[in-house]
C-alpha cells in the first residue's frame, strides 16, 4: 500500500514540514510513501478544449490531457496511489492557485457519474470478435477499450490546510474547495486538519499539539488504505452538520427543507428548545456529490 502526498505553498515552509511529519507517521505502520513538492512543479491552467472528454466518448481507455507539463507525472502518481494526502495553504479564503490549476486539470480523469455511465455502456456493447484484445468491444464501428482500472479505484484522501484567518469560517471556505479534489477522483475523505499561521498562535504548546495532530492524521490515512468506500472512517476533529461531507454550510430550500450547500445532501430542520436541529435523509446521503 502506498500514500502519495502533495504539498503546496512556499518552498520548505510549514505545509512541506507537516506533510513529511504525516508521511513519517504513516511509514511507521509499514506504508510506502512518496512526497511531491509542488513548488518544483509547473501545472498550467486548463484550456477548456474538451479533448480529454472527447477521447473517452470516442472509445479511448484513458482521457489524456493535451497540455504537456508536469501534470501528467503528478496525475499518474495520484492515480496509482492507494491513498492521497493534500497539504495546501489558504489565501483569501481560497486554496493555493496551483492547487486550483491541478484540480481543474484532474477534471479530465473525473470519477463521477459520467465515467460510471461510460463503464456500464461499454459493458453492454457486444464483443468485437476473436481478433480483439481481451475486453475490447466495438460500438458502431468504433473500437471501445475498457477504461483503465486506476480511473475507478477507491481510495481515502486526507487534507491539511494552513491559513492566517481570524475566524474558522474563512478557513472553512478554503477547506471546502480543497475537498472538491476528492470528488474528481472518487476519493473518500478520512481526515482533515486546519492549522493557523496567525502570529498570536505561534506558541510552543500550539506547535506541539499541531505536530501530534498531523502525525495522527498520517496514521488515520494509513489505517484507511484498502477499505471499501463505505468503510472508510471519518476521523476529523469536527464532524460538521452534514453526515456526508462533514461541512457546516446549508441552504434553506423552502418549508422545513434544507440541502447541504457543498455536497447536495437533502434533509430537514426543526426548532427544538430554542435550538436549530438538522436531520438528513439516509437515502439522500447515498446520492450526494460525494457518495
């Protein structure tokens, strides 16, 4: 089993340090690890050409990106990993810009409903004949290869964010955007850690607690490797209000109905003893953006 970690932000800064601490803790449990420092990588913005998606629709087994930079190397390392760790600074309520570029480019290998539908479509097509390679099928004269297995691999993901915000909500905006990366590749979030870089927080006890917590995150990620999607536990300190994405932002949609603004899980609310109580439909939890 292997964990691949990406650290963003300034060279050899706090994100890099915390990432390595988490990986060292995971390695103590016998897990292989790899640390990619994104400061040394170049990920250009997506051009929105759509050629990656066209390739899948035309029968390709893998939706490659036509832009040539460090993306291909990083993407392949992530898709081959059994677990992923992302460590990203938050600026002005948003993750690091290069992280956004990577997330946009990873849309080419998205693990959402479209890829699942494409897999089922290919399985329904009659075999191309005895001269075809195993699993290759033919659709209206077009050779359709089965999707590469790594595209549909289930894996846990953990996030570390470092921000200088004065309030939790500002930090939370960055973390929510970071979690969209997991949706791209079908990864299930198993742990998150938020660390403040405010000057008033830079005390010895705060750092000691931070070091201990990030090591525990690494161990939690290691323990989640190889588990089925429904058995990957969530170990974050804050369970949030949504049982699926564990965030705290909801939209009131009329009457007593609510919807998680982030993952779309539907539920309801009631006022009980002066407090707002939320409940979410277990059936709806199976059909959110992150299910």
